[in-house]
């Protein structure tokens, strides 16, 4: 008789441990975070992502470029010196400058200074006509 009395508690313990450990093993998911303009992103529609040699993540949107360091965003737009808010390529050159290519030319960010190279002498930008002198 004593073995019959221990059967039910041992059985219930086994069921509990099985359910606990199986759910623990299969309940792991990838973690992610959804960033928006409320977090500091310049615009919500990300077109291109690029990671430079320093580890910064560059996000090209339809409203400008955002640099993400893992904690906060730093944004660059035409108001900061970019030729266009809508760029089609981001790359890092040999000197560590970050280049943003648009249809009208290239903007280069190096040591927090932005320089531009236009494709033609007179080009219609998204805001006004830029004339190279």
C-alpha cells in the first residue's frame, strides 16, 4: 500500500517538472526594440542601414540620415548641410569619412563637417536650385 500512496505525488511532481522545463526551454525569443521618431529617429521609413568602422549604425530615411550609437540618435538633414534628405547609398571612405550619395551629388561627413560634391553645375534639389560657383 505505501507504494500506491507515493505514486500520485511522484507522478504529479514529474508532470510539473516536465511542463516547467519544456516551457522554459522553448519560451526563449529574440529580443528587439522598435525605434520611431519619438526615440529620436529623423523619420520612420528607413531605406538603408550601414554600420561604420567605429560601430555606429547609419540609418537613411526619406527625411534625412540618423546616426545611432546604441543609446541615442544624431540626425543630419539638408539644414545641416546635406545635399538631399533622400540618399541612395551610404559608405565609408579610406579616411573614415561617411559619404551619402543622392541623385544630385555626394555629401561627406568627416570630423563633424559636411562637404558636398555636385554632379552638375546647376542641379535642381528637393528644395531649391543649387548653383556651383
